[in-house]
C-alpha cells in the first residue's frame, strides 16, 4: 500500500510540474506580446493583442493551475471578444453580434446541462472570431499586413484544433467512449494550443519585407 501511495504522489507531482511548465509557456507568450509593442506595425492592434494574451494567462491560471473550469471558460469568452474587436472595422456592429450570440444561447442554460450551454456560447464566439479573421485575411484593403493576417489566422486555426480535441478528450466522461481516445488526443491538445499562442504572441510584429 505504501508503494502504491508513493507512486500516486509521484504521478500527481509530475502532473503538477507539467501543468506549471505549460502555464509558464503561456506567460512567456504574454511577455513576447509585450515586447512586440516596441516593434509592432500598429500600436492600436498591439494593445488588443496584449489584452487578449493577458486574459489568456488569467483564464489558464484558473483552468490549468486551479482547476476552476467555468471561470476559465468565461474569461476565454472575453479573449475571443478582444480578438474579434482587434480586427473589427465597426466596434458597435461587432459588439451587437456578440451580444446577440450570448442572448441566443441563454435558453441553453435552462434546457441543457451547464457545460453544454457554456460550450455552445463559447463555440459561437469562437466561430465568429475565426470567420471575422477569415474575412480580414481575404480583404486586401485591410490595414493589417498580409503576413500578420496569415499568422493570426493560423494561430486561431491551431486554437480551434486544440478545442476540437478537448471535446474528444472529454467524451469518455459523458459517453461510452474508450479511454484510449482521450489518451491519444491529449498530446495534440497541448501541441496545438501552445503553437497557437506562440503564433498569436508574434502576430503584431512588423515583419521585414524582402527586397524585390
């Protein structure tokens, strides 16, 4: 029994160290976004990026270190709201759409489980975020340089891959799905998430253009 207890403690310590290292990586991405303010193509844009990265750190503090899922999820709503406003040409219109998304899913909180309702609202914000950035990427007249648009969109796509795999990771909790499914997608979650944050953290830099 003593050996089993020691083994469990070691596993828990390894997990805690793993989560701490991942959180440090997210904090490092936030620092990079702060540094980018000195070398960014737009101070206005970089302020939005810094706000989004700061809220990401706060959200991950609750999700990764405190295991307070709902607090983390709701702060991530704000993360996507900031990134939507970052590329928005009409703040009022964007705010109205986000308010409409939130209101449309309010009935879910009464008709379904809390996690399903929260996931539905989060998905609405995330999809709007991705669609807004796809439109920005396609628009050649937008103030964002093309390379920055590509970096932002790539970061959000990796972010979405992370969240889709989180869904698969949690399936065994709610459905009769083999646990090995969760074990296989777990590495993908963190690789895609950390990659997305690295890309987003550098997305405000003023990249040098190659001379023709």
